[in-house]
């Protein structure tokens, strides 16, 4: 196996500086990440992987999609995202949930009200 055939051989602990857990709350697979406005103000000192995440998150993207696009494990991506979150460079929000449907009784009353018109 050579670097040219399989891409760069970089161990995950190198990317995370030996950390195995993200700081703060964990990111769910479907958490939607977006680059925060603060990231556009000349931030320096970030690793190339952090910069790549910021570029990919210019449009909202899920954690699972980020890991796939970066070719990194979910845990490594979560740790890198926690670095960016700690610096205020990304925003994270849970995936949109389906609104709970109203009770059947309420729906029947609405239908009856419409029919009465």
C-alpha cells in the first residue's frame, strides 16, 4: 500500500491531537452544520481539515454527509466539529422534525366546520 495508491496515510489520532471525544455535547448523525459568519473574518491557525469543513458547511450539511465527503470516521469529524464550535466558527442545529399531527378529534371538528360553510 502506497500513499499514491490509497491517498495520504494519516492516523485519526493525529488529526484529533490524541483526543477520543468531542468537547461539549455530541453531534448527532443528522445534526445540520453551517459555517458561522465569524468564520469569514480572517481566522488563522486552523488545520487543513478544519478549513475543509468550513468550506463544505457554507451550505447546511449533516454530520453524516460531512464524514462521507471528508472520508473520515464519524468520531474524528465530531471532534473536529467540536473544535470549530468551541471557536464559534460553526452553528449546529438538530435536524428538522416532523410536526406532531393534531388529534383526530380536532381534525374532525375542522372538517365539520368546513362542511358547514
